[in-house]
């Protein structure tokens, strides 16, 4: 999830681009760079780290020109470094890119066979090589970009400028955002509105598989492999702050709504229906030989711990590997027994949580193999591990983790299917069914997100209580824990998640009309049992909010408030069922007026012991 800003017009472009990038830094800050055409030459300046470093680099090597583009990077392929920073330039062609190319290894091999050498580890550099090669045969930049786009698969928003073409910027998009800003004698493009809103509020939103040509006078949009399209600019009335949050009130709400797209990014290039398998970039796992693994130990904290609890269920059921889940802070403190045949999987959004990092060190000393599931590329935990499976969720700004939770679940599910196949315990047709089910989840998430007014109403009621119980069974018990954690951390309401079967062993004593109970009960093989638990709560005057499958008749007969989710494979309900719980906590917190994105006493990354 990188940020792109382009400018072509009559003003010096460097400051305009730098200011635009500042408004996009929330999209990533591993490195930044800028390319400017000064009428004769194309020059690039790049720096590792935050934008301030690019500013310093530009003081040493100033650039001047009225056509340029900049990039702030969230690393996916290739660690954060100056060499991996965009723009990538090959023979007078500069490219910036946001997205993930699926067939980059294949294309890289092909380019290397021609004798060309790469100066970065990125997938993006492929564009620069291929476009410059195409220009050698046909000097038209638009034709060259078109030709190359017909060869790549995956997600991209790209901007391309060439030394040989001082009057045009070519941009294109597929699955990654790109908006064109129409000024007076100047034209802009950016990954997101805030980057250019200061200069114009007339915006044209590009759709997937479209290419646009920007000149100082205006723009034209075309299908990548088809005719020109007519599209009028829209006038954006947002303030700059509203625009940064994509029009949402808080980053957390924006991130909740990003989940379908994030899940698609986590799966991108990894799920193969034809092969009924998962082509992962599980660096190191092949060497570990999946068949040899006798036990898996998942190490995590907070929300990542809840994802790991669901992961245990999948790893044991689909890959048939005995799996334990440990709170990292406890594991590191208790001299755990580590076996060299253990596969230890730290799960962490930030990749920097100190307890998880220290727990990894303990496991490593014991001789275990380590495979990190992390969101931030090249962070401390992946660096300390033998291999990494990245979630590609982009930066998460809200302290309460939402999109990274569903991305972790997606990664764990893919890993379970991968191991199941490699260990020969998961039949091909079943793997295929599971992966087809997984691919359908983003569309089902969108259905929930597009119909959330009812959840807002329920939240208004819940906001007046001081306690709340969350119940679930089997792989939905961790979702009850996660729902309770969300309510605690942003709405400051005491909430507990319980395995529904444990109610009668104690907590049922708490039930009365002042105790709302949220029950996660989609229609699955535990449904009858958990319906019995709901009856027990209702009989004692408890108030129930049931998260159930749309159209489930049994719920009609129960005196409960309902939140409906669409039907899916029962193994996949955790990924869907958590979304209404995130929304419920969000709306309760918003009604109470808490600081949703930065709740009191919490830090996004816990790097102190
Ligand atoms: O970055 P990590 O995934 O390692 O962070 C773990 C926890 O600190 C984190 O999940 C925390 O519980 C969040 N505030 C939950 O919303």
C-alpha cells in the first residue's frame, strides 16, 4: 500500500509532489523517491526511511522541472532500502508502482535471460525494463505501457515518465487506487484524494484496467486494451482531514471497510484453484520440510493471539499437526520445552512486539524452526525468523487491530491448506473446495459492510451498559474473545469472551437484565448446542444479540436481537463473523465519544516489557 503523486503543468513540481506525499505517508514510509523531467533530462532522487530523509537528499541534489512523480513506499517485495525505493529507472524510463505483481518471478527470469541486470529486489523494476525494451521497437510511450500491461498479472497503480517524452505522464490502474486531479493548466494524479486536494477538488476516479495520459492541458482515459472512455470530473467537498480518512470518521472505520480489499491482497498470487494448493512465498518453509514438522507452536499477543487460536483449529483439522498457542509473554517466561522438530510461528502485525520477539529468541535457542506471520516487511520478528509469510494489509493506523486480524486469519488458513496438501492429509477436491470458499469471502464481507445500519442501532443500546459477555464455540470462541477485546479497548466497557460451554461452570451467575450477551452463532455443527446456551441466558433474563447466518429459522423463535451474516463454508465463519463485532465496538465507542483511533493507555506497537 504505497502512495503515488504525479504533476504536470506550469509550476515547479518538486514541492507540490513532496507536499502530496506527506499527505500519503499513512500509506507507508519505508522509503520515498521522486523523478523529475527538466525538459531535457530525467533525474531521480531516493532515500530510505521517512519523507524527511527524501527532503534532506533533495537539499543535497536539488531537482527542477514541471513534470514529475513521487512515491512513498510500504515494502512488499524487497526490504526497505534506497535501492528498493521507487521510482525505478531503466534507460530513461522511470516508474512508480503501488500493488503486487503475481507473475514477477517469471518475468524477471525472462528479462535476466536477455542479459539485463536488476538494481533492486522489487517487482516494480520489471515495468521499467519491459517498457524501455518496448520503446526501443516503438517510440510511443503509451503503446509501450499498453504492451507491458498486457503481460503482467496482479494489482497495480503505476505512473510512467520517459526522457524521450517530456510532455506526458502515463498512469494505469488495476485493483490499486488512482485518482486524477484536474487543475487549470495543470493535471495531477495520486493514490488518494488528500495528496492533491489543496490544488484542485475536481477529481476523476480511474477504474480497473484503465490507462490515462496526463498532459498540462488535461487528460484522456482509455481501456488498457480498448477505446477511449469519456468521464467527467466530480467535485469533492471533503475537508483535508476528512479526505485523509477516505471520508470515514476514523481510521478504524476506514480500516474495517478496507478488509475485503486487504484479504484479496493477502491471497493475491498465492491461491491456485487449478493446483488446489497455496503457492506461498514461505521462505524457508520448504527447507524445513513440511512433512517433518511434529508440532506447531503459535506465539502472539492481543488480537494476533486470537487469530492464532483460530489458526490452531485450522492447522489441526486441515493439516493434522498438533498445535499449541501461547501468549508470547507467558511462553518466554516459563522455560518452555522446545523440540528441534517444532515449527514455531510468531504472529504479529507490527513484527516488533517485544514479548513475541523475545519468545522467538527462546524458541530459536531451543532449535525450533521459525516462520513469521507479519504485516510489516523486514521488521524485527521476520528478521529473527527463518522464513516469513507477509499479510500485505498495508499500514494499520487505528490502535485497535481490525484489517490485520482478518489478514492474519487469511494467512493462517492458507498455511493450513498448504501444509495439509504437502503432508498428504488433505485431499485435492477438499483443498479446492476450501480455497474456492476462501476466495468468495471478500464479496461476502462487502455484503456485511454495505448493510451495517442495524449494527449502529444496536450499538446505541449497548453503549448504556457497563459490562458485556461474548460467547462462541469451537473456532468461533476466539472470535468472541476478539469481539470482547475490541469493546474493552475502544469503548472502555468491561467485556469478557467465554466458550459458551463454560457458562454453566460459573459465569452464568452474572446473567440478569443488566448483562448483554453477544453470541456468535452462525449455522454450523455447533449451532444446536449454542442455541441451548442462548436459551439458558434468556431464561435468566439476559439480553442477547445473536450474530447468526442470514435466514436461519431457529433464531426466529428466540427472543434475541439479530445481526445477520451471509452463509459460507463453516470453517470460514471466523473471518466473516468478526466484522459485525468490530463494527459494534466501533459504533459503541463513537456514541460514547472515546478517542477511537488512539484509545487511552494503549500503544499501537508494544515495544516495552
Ligand atoms: O503488532 P502485534 O500484532 O504483535 O500486536 C499485538 C497486540 O499488541 C495487538 O494485537 C493489540 O492487542 C491491539 N491493540 C489489538 O487491537
